[in-house]
C-alpha cells in the first residue's frame, strides 16, 4: 500500500479528482476524516506545511505540495512531477506609493517564507531583516512594522484591497508530486506506475 500525504483544501480535492479519473471511481475525504483508504492507497489529510515532513520522514511514500513549501523547507525528498495545480507566485509586496530601494543597506520584510526571502535578498546583495508573521501580513507595511512583505499571490486582489502592489516576483509555484527517498527505491515499480498514470492525466489536461 502506498501512503500519500495531501494538503487540506483545494489541492487535496483536485489531486483526488485525478485519482478518481485514473481508477474510474470517486475518491473523497468524508467529513473531517484524516485518512482515506481506497484501491491500495492510503491518503493522509494534513496541513500544507506538514506534507514534506511526512514524506521526508517516511510517514508517507508520496506527497502533493506547492513548490514554494518544498523550496522553503529544503527537506531531502524527490521531486517527481509538476502537477500544474494551485498555480501562484511568491512576490514582494509594498505600499502603492512606495518603491523598493535596492541600494539601501537593509530592508525590513514580513513573511512566513523566511528562507526564500533571505535567499532572494542575498542574491540581490541586500541585507534583510525578516520578521516572521503567519496571518494578516498585508497589515505590516501599512502600520510601519516593515518596508515590504513576501507572500503568496494568486490574483493580487488581496494586496490591492489593502493598498499594496506587487513590486517583484520571486518565484512561480504550483503543486508538485514528491516522494520519500527510501520509498522510491523500495517501492519503485508501484511509485513509477502511479507517477505515469498521474502524468498522463496532467498532460491530457494541458491539451
């Protein structure tokens, strides 16, 4: 049996839809259940940020999670496939009337993506003072806590509604299929079999 960690919400639903197409049946989590067992698969319904942890530590053989989370956490996993789901950007947001002054020695940034932020600013050779926030991040520049934010942007509407604009995109992200290193070798044929089936559905949806 292959164990697959899925993030709660839309990505989990869309991934289960792919499995439903593959096996011509209905895969769905009931109510608040955290485990779904069907057709030789065990699906775990976990927090988005926890998916790579379950996979890296072998509690799950496979996982589906955003490239932004994979990049931020930098855990030792195998990135198998871009599933083309949940497309978004990781962007720098600032107040509408502001510009990023890259010549400044230090810029204060609020984000939950500390590593992505530090790496990006290091590439720009600019010092960054990161303040970690988990919610209502758009508020931080408005009240003078920081100069900018780094956050996930889908349409950009949330920033606009709060008087912010996207100053620069750091990276593009979408949901990726990842595998545990040991599982990939111990269950290679099973994993490659489901990988090929998922890839077929993903490729077909692009046409």
